[in-house]
C-alpha cells in the first residue's frame, strides 16, 4: 500500500474540485486531486453546456483561462416551445450567459489547477473514508491499477459529484452534515452533442420544450449555429423515462436534425434539490454537486460549484492554520454558500416541488396564454410603465387559468419566506437545530400550498 500525506485531498476533478484545489495550492498548501477517470477522460462530464453567470469566476482560475471553451456568447433569451398550443414564448435571460464546450472547459480547469501546483492522481477509485474514533475524517482510501493507495490529510474535500460514495462510506451521524438525501431528490439526464448540416435559426436562444410530465424537459442549447447540445431529464421520484429513445423521437420530428451526426453522448445524475443544510463535518467538506449546489429548476451548477470550491478551500486553509479542523472551525463555509447562492437555490426548489404536483397540460395552457412579448419587455427593461398594461393583458388572456395563477402566487410567497429564512442561516453550529426546525415548518406550508408530496 502507498500512502500520501497532502495537506488537503480533493476527490473529483470537476468544477468544485479544481477550484478548491487551485485556491489551496495557490496559497502554498500541498494539494492532491484524486480522480477516478484516466488523464485522457478527465474533464469529460455530462452537462447541458449552458453557463449562467459566465462573467463571474474566482481568481484562482480566472475567466481568461477558461474563456476559450466559451463557444457561443450570443445567447440572450430562452425560447419555450409549447407544441400542444402551437406557441413559442420568448423570455430574455438577464446577466451574462454562454454555451460552452464542456470537455474543453474541463481540460482548461485541470490545466489551471496544475498551473497553481495541484498534483493530480488519475485512475484512482476511492473506496473508503478513514476516520478517527471520535469521527474526524482523516482522508480516503482507494485503488489505482490494482494497488491500494491511501491519502492522509488535514481536510478532505468531497467534490465527487452527485450521490458521492464518500458520504456513504463516512460515518457522519454525529455531525450536522446533511444526511437527508435520497435518489428521489435527483434528476436523471442524458445529452448528445449533434452536428447539424445547416445553421439553426435559434443560435441566440436556449430552447426548452416540455416532456410528457411536468417535472422534466427537453433542451436544445446551441454551442454554435451548427453544433447543438440536445438532451432531456426527469425527476427521479417520477416514473422513469426512456431517455435515449425519447430524445431520438423528438429529434426525428425536428427538420434541423435531418442528416445530423452525433459526436458525443453521455448521461448523468444531478441534484435537483436544495443545497445541503450543512456540508461540513470534522475534517470534511462537500462542494458542488456533492453538496446539492445546483439550481434545482434548471440543473445549472457550474458557477455555484466554482465558488463553493473556493469557499471550501479558504475555510480549510483557515482551519488548518489554526490547528482546528472541527465542524465549528469549518462552519463559515456553510454561511458563505447560503449567503451567496444557497438561499436562492433553496427558494427555487419550491418551484421544483410545485412542478411535481401540477398537470403538465394545464401548465402548458397557462404558459401559452401569457402575453409573451409584454412579459419579455417587463423582464428585460424592468420598466414600471409596462406593468399596468402587462397586468391587464394577463388578466384578459389567462381567463380560465386564474386558479393556477393564484396557486403560483401563493407558491411565490412561500418561496420568498423560505429564502428570507435561509438568509438568516446560523453563524455557529449551536443555532443549527433551531434554524432547521423553523425551515421544516416553512416547508410544511410549501407542501400545503403546492399540494405536492413531501420531498425531504
């Protein structure tokens, strides 16, 4: 058996892992990333390729170093296709957005981390977590090409993705670390990269289309006007979809895909759930998909994972320098995540919960009835002058859907209440149980308002 003793061991070479490792290595710490894939395959991750917040990345691997992977920065709106009502609804998307080449992006991240001094150990499959008798995580154990390898570290950062094996192997029962996690809170997704023979007319849009169920959608995201990321996903608490067959069936009905060539295909699970209540335990921090750091309504998680990795490393550095890697010493990581994007993602999870309880045909009918141009004008310009007209149009055009609109209004109020509570996330572990109890009371109201089954 070979034993390595870095200051910090990071499991997973995705966005959260590379940013965590680069942040720590840039500060002078000895950091190893343990990656199960070989060097050639590392960075190849299933993704929709749409990157919201493309202008905001931590300095440890600055945007300038990953920008060559941004293949389409001309996207400025979402295009919602509603075939049942022969309608297309176009809504502007605020902020900077890009569609990327995910493999190239992954390779650039790895190069950026290497440039900061991170050591990569490929072909290493983690099989266990090592802990002291009092529960402090001290590292991981795995196999590389048949040989047992062990990593002893002051802090272990779990960036191993959705349903991470580290959380199954570690005993976290005495910590605040969130163990209320099940497959039903995740989405199963599949995507193909497709080269089409002629330029598409939606290279400036993210195209969304409903599946046969509310808690799922198809997407067509243009990397360029002739290279499309086409995929779909569904919530795992629903009846399974035949992802490959369902995608093929839809693509065959779209003329732009006649004569197209599939250049890559990949599937994955992703956490369409709220962020973990706590993602720390003694000597242990989880970040990115491994901590539910994903927008639960879209599955988008790149920007959040980058900052979660940065925050995890910075808190690990502080804890190591103070000689205290306890849960309390790592706690500020939770606070930073919740205050940056966690509270917003938790509120958005309310709409994900709602989607499991609504009838997809009724929802599409409501969307088709909305005044798309006026909504787009209001969202894009933020002009108060259009609001009276917008309200009048909604009232007039959505006749027959007023009950649904009232339900959505009540849902929004519940989501706002939940977000406000997350913004009061406790500063120390001692306040955690009281905070969580109040959050659970708010969630009971969410289930009452939406009529959905309990998700957690």
